[in-house]
């Protein structure tokens, strides 16, 4: 009976779903609200001496599946980029999102869900002061940080019924916030 109920619910949600979409974004900027005084010397693309703002080079690929109209969705994000020390890093995120507001061609969504952030191990870098944010031992190639409540705010501007400009903000206060921008393509 449970399987039958699940199938009915999925069919109903599929009929009520909006336009699922895929997106690609440029991962552009990391923001450290309290600065990175101890390790800013390791950041070649910082815009200020204390590492408050650091340019990143990389991208995100997203897939969004709408559960109910354009109001409630599930979103998957995979990012790969040069982190603040210009080393390979990235994150994987899966979350639930909801529409906050829509006005004409403008819309704002917010979401929350688990996020795994990874990077090449900074412990092997000369002079790095460990702030114990990332897990991983010196002899390991990678460090990681798991966040149960990773979130995103995304602004979208609809060019037409298939293509949106999208800008996202990840509010990882007090340690790290990030900005990315790109395009979303909606399936019909």
C-alpha cells in the first residue's frame, strides 16, 4: 500500500511540476566577512591585503527538479573551482528550495540542504595556520567540510520562457560567503 501511495504522490507532483531546469554558472568571488589575516598571504587572487574578497576561477553545474509549480523544488549543484589559495576545490550540494518572491521577470528563491565542500589539503602549504574548519590529516591529499544546513539565495531574470540569467549567493557567515552567476535553461 505504501508503494502505491508513493506512486500516486509522484504522479500528482509530476503533473503539478513547473519547468525543470539545468544551469551553468561562473563561480566568481569568495567573501570572508572577518578577513583571513592569518592566511591571506596564501591567496594570490585576493582583492585586498586581508583576504576579505578573493576572486575564484571555476564553475557550477546545476539541476533543479520542481515538485510543485515554480514554488517548491529539489536542486543539485556540483562545483569545481580554484579555491582561495588557487588550489583545486569544489562542493556538492543537494537541497530543497522555495520561491520567496516573483515580480514580472524577476524572481528570488531560497534553499537549504546538506553540502560537502572539499579542497586540496592546505596543511601541506608552508606557513598555513590551521583554523580547524576543514577535516583531514597532513598526509591526506584532500580536506573536507560537511555542512548539514548549506543554503543558497538565487535571483533569476527571465530573458524568455526558456532562458534565465541567474546569480546566486551562498551565506556561509561568519566564515565564508560566495557569489556565482550564469544561465539556467528550462525544459518544456
